[in-house]
């Protein structure tokens, strides 16, 4: 299952997070796959696409990020292509 993880940097300050990534690397629990991420230009939020069949792995990862000044929102998502397949049979109903 896919999850959009929305991180908010405290005071729009990404430095503590990037310093930790530089110094210690990113450690994801086994079974949690990082797909990609995007950062807002004002450093307010980071959007990370993650994949796992066990949402507890997201909880474990977030607990490992404590002390970096971030908050997290986790949103389950479905790819557009798969959503189109679900919606297609309903398009011609009146």
C-alpha cells in the first residue's frame, strides 16, 4: 500500500533533518520502501511517497525521527491509474 507522508519542518528549518541524513544516513525499517520526495520551496513541508504492507513500520520510522523538530501526517493514497480502473465502470451510468 502507498502512503503520502507529509512532514512539516519546525520553523521551516530543514537543517537538523539534513544534518542527520548527512551524518547518519536514512534508516528505514525493513519492509518500508521509500519511493521519492518533494520539498516546498519555502521549506515548510516535505512530501514523501512510501510503500509498505504494514503501517506499523511507518510508526517505527517516525519514532526514530524524534528530536528532529518535525511533525508527520500520513495519508493512504491510490495511484491515479488504479483509481481510473475502479471508476471506469461507473462513468456511463445515468
